[in-house]
C-alpha cells in the first residue's frame, strides 16, 4: 500500500504541476526588465503606444498590441498584484492541466481587449462622456486573462462555495466598473461574463433557499458598503463622478441602520424583510427611471444635463437596486420562514408516540435517548425525528424512528423543512443509512465509534479477557454482589447512595453533568432502564451502571450503556465487574448485543484527515481533563468490541460555528460562563 504524501511533499510538487503559470510569471518579469517597467512607469516610456492595446491602437492599425500589451504592466507596484492574481490560472492548471489553463487565459485576454474596444466604440457614438473618454484610452497588462482564469477556477469549487465565490467575483468586477470605470475594469467584467456564460454556474432559482437568502443578505450589505465608500472616496464611472462627503452622515446612518435590520431579516428568511426590501428596491429603481427621463428630456430640449455627484451616485445605485429587485422577485418563495415554526406533520408526536415507534419498529443503540427531556419531535410520514432547536440549529438526534424503508424520505423532508424555516439542519450521531440519505453535497465527520459487544456465544476465556476474569475472582473473594435492578425497585437508602455517588462525580468537575446523549439519574429512573449495582458485604453500593433498552423486531434485542459511576475508595475493578456481569446476565435473557456507547471526541483519525478532524482533536484535548472521553474509550477496548461509526452530518463548513454553539448548549444546557472559564483554567494549570 502506497504511503500518503506529507504536506511538505505535496507543496514541493506544486511547481511541477503549474509550468505554464510559472512560465507566464517569468515572461512578465523578463519583459519588465527589458522595458524598464519593473522600476519606472511604463506610460512614460516611448514604447507605450507601440505596445499598449485599446480602441485607438486598433483604429491606428496596430493589430499586434493585444499580444504585446499583455506582457507589460504600466506601474511597478502593480507587478505584485498582477502576479498574485494569477492564482486562478495556477489553480486551474493544477486541476485541469496546462492546455486548459492557457486556453482560458489566451481566449479570455483577447476577448476582454477586443470586446472592450467594441463596447467603447459603440458607446462613443452616443453623447456619453465616460464612453468617449475611455474610447481614447490605452491599457496594458494580462488582467483580462487572469480574471478569466479566476472565473474558471471558481467554477471548479465545490457547492455551495462555488456559488458564493461567483457572487463575490461578479460583484467585485461589476462594482469596480460602476464606480471607478477604467478600461481595465470594463475588460475585467467582460472576461468574467464570458466564462460565466460558458459555465452557466449562476442560476439563482436552482440554488437552495438557504443560498438564496444568503445572496439577498449579501446584496443588501454590499449596497450599504457602497454608500459608505461613495461617502468617503471619490468615484468616476459610466454615470459620472462623485466627490467625498457629498452626502450627509445623517442620511447614511439612517440608511445603514435600515439596511442592517432588513438584511438580517432576509438572512433569516422573514417575509416582512422581503416586503420591505422589495419596497426599497422599487423606490430606488423608480428614482433612477425618473432621473433618466429628466436627463433624456433635457437632452432633447437642449438644456445642460451635466450630472453632479449626487445624481451620478443615485443612477449607479439605481442600477444595483434594479438587479436586487429582479433577484427578489425570482426568489420570492425563499422568504416564507416562520419564527419558531413547528416542524413536521400535525399533531406533534408525544413521548409515548416515540416509545411506541421504538417498540414497534426498533431502532439504533441511541434511539431510547430520544425519549429524554429536552427533545422535540416531528412526524414525517410514518417516521418520527427527535431533535433539539438551539442557536438557530435543528439538531437531529441519531436516525429517524420508524419503518426503515421510509427513513431516507423522512431525512430529506426534515432537511427541506428546516431550510424553508431558515433553520440549520444537522444530524448528530447518525448512522450510515442517514448519511446516504442526506444530499450528496453534505459533509460528514466522525463524532464517535459505537462500541458493540455481540453476546451470543460470549465467553470470558483466554488472555484477552484476563482483566474481566480478574474482576470476577476478586469480587468473589471480597463477597461483592452484582444486582440487576430498576430505580423504582430499589429502597430509599440505595437510591440515596446512588445520588451521593453521582453528585460526588459531578462535584469533582468544573462543569455540570452533560445532556443530549449523556444521561443523568433522572433518565436512569425510567422504568424501562435497567440498573447494574455492585454491592459490598456491608450494603454499600461501590458502583453502578444504567442500561437503555435497544429494541428490534418487537422485542428488546440489546442494551446500551449510559451512566457509569463508582464510589471513591470502593471496589477497585468495579467497572470491569459490572460490565462483565451485565453482559452475562443479558446474554442469559436472550439479548443479542451490548453497546458500550460511543465515547464522544475519541475517534482516532488517520494523519492528514483534514481541518475538521484537527479541530475535533483539539476539543477532545480541552475536555479530556474534565470528562475523560479518551480514557473511557481505552477502557471499553478491554471488552474487545466491534465498532460502528457515528457521524455528524451538516451542509458545509459555513454551518459549523452555529452547530458548535448548538452542541455546546445541547450537551451543557445549564453550564454558565464562569464554569466554562473554570474548566479552561484547570486545563491550563494541568498543561503547566
């Protein structure tokens, strides 16, 4: 089996994969030396006119200039920016080869130069000062080809980052032309539009509701930024020029506040925000239309129609508001999210419905946790999904409960409904079936390995089981008694001992007991949960376990370990004794499996597994001194289990911040900031 290359080896191999890009950089530098453009402005060189391209060069018959002008840069400081902009060509070449990269660069550069000359030639025939001024300008540099390669590179991004990158790129080149409007800005826009038209990557109605809302949010934020920029920076574009501080700060503050409030509502998919945005866009478009009409009438009547700064900025922003208006109409269905909307079909499932589903159709090793406090439930056809809503995230627990055949449909409908209501859908500790049911572009990360012991034929023989046999022998010598029971069947004195043991365990940690997939004594009191007790000869409980039922085929087919607690100073190998004795007892009852549960954050990732794995390893290190997940995982290996992977399923990395906050609140709903700070300080002291 071939060894995985190291990061250093991968980086060292990159130059061999991008020879065309490196050759272009070398040509730019050599030409810069030969023409002295590397250290002095090329515009002042006598070679400017013979080399530079543009409409005047074409009209003068200098047909070679689209080629010669490509390899010269007009200002020395622009060399760094130009070379950096070739990252798109390098990425494209790395992914698709040098022929494709050169084709995009060459075609994009020539198209940008020639199409810009054609647009300016046509515009100069009109009484349009900007077009007439730019039609007389010359330009140099490879920026048109570089932007074409960046656009092609963006087309290779995975969803949804491809769409987001396209929006940023198109917004950048469009705004640059609208407010600064040089020949180069026009070339950049045309190069990007060429690749965009060929790739057909930007179709608003074909993206998810989440992306539509994100785009609407971004558009409004960009409009707010434009207002700030035009207030502080002079601009010159197709609609005229503006001077800084031409508008009042009061108007800007009111507009910024309004855009901030409305854009947040758009991000959340609220209908009121869509209506307000539609009204704002319509008013701005109407103002732009009236201004154009006034200018047209003035031109016909011979009145001076020179645009001042305010009118120029208004016309430019009216164009942007027109695009926003069209977009809002196209994606109007994305803005119907209801605040605190109920998920699933009515009536809402009860806890008894959930238990009935589990008993009738079975479930996984975590299914009984769906009956715990804090969970909400939703019907999807014949299936129930248990979830918690925290920090704007719908955090689904494990897999759907119900018929296995309709489980994937329930998963997909849950995802669609979450997106309709502007919730972040996420599945925690899901199995392989749910992983296959989510959309193909979703991401997954292993959160735990479920440790399962098969009970039929289990014998504690051989060297591998020495630790368990030793606990049995020592328990026999010390007259320890194993008892399988239920909370309600134990006397008050035993219950008090269990409470004391559990409270002592919690008191030794800076954080409270965790929830969500980690139970407490409250969950252990469920009549269907079994308790395993280790009782000393004098009646002291030295340790206890709680076991959750695992249903299958209408009966209990196994048990899942939840609580593990021991009394300080009690019987040493109490956990080995309790788990081994429980396994024997459940096997005699006919159970098939014993799940020792998955220790969170204890999965061992291979080297180079990615950033998410590194973050999870870091989190495990932070929580290990408090909860001991890794040591718990090592302890369970004594029982030689097989492993079933549990996944965190999510749409993309953009959701991870909110999912992290949701998981924190799900696992530690009652933890305070001071407790988190105290746990962090204990970690720091331990590392020292």
